[in-house]
């Protein structure tokens, strides 16, 4: 549905020599799904530390509840790697920090 997303994902791959990718876009054009795909790639294929920035804690909590966590649960590969959420354990993931082998 959004063919331009594939080009952006190619720029985000480790094989691409580009160091910075900037996108100017309007709302509701599919880039949240691109971000989730990229995070999934980092978790599954190229583990590293990564950070997503949201304007408020409520916004990131909504993103986790509505989009990221359901994606992790629906993907066997991601489900195997992302540590379960554990409110009292420093080893587990949280709403704000997903932990996986090689990164978070």
C-alpha cells in the first residue's frame, strides 16, 4: 500500500552507507508501521540499542499497548527474543524498555 516505505527501509539497513535518514511526511501515511518493522529487524536480525522518542509518556504507553506489544506477540521470532514484561524484575521488559539479546 505504501511503496515508498521499502526505499526508506533499505536506507535503514546495515548494508547502506547512509548514516542519517530524515523523512518529511504528513500524518497517517504508514511510517509508524515502518518504525515497527525497523524495530523488529533490530530485535531479530541486527541486535543493538535503539531509541524511539515520543512527546509524552502517555503517547509512548499508547504506542506500546496499541501497536508495538501486539506486534511482538503476533511474531514468533520477536516473541522468542523480547523478554516478558516484569514489573519487579530488572531483567524483564517494561512498557518503556523492551529487552532482548544484544540490545534494548
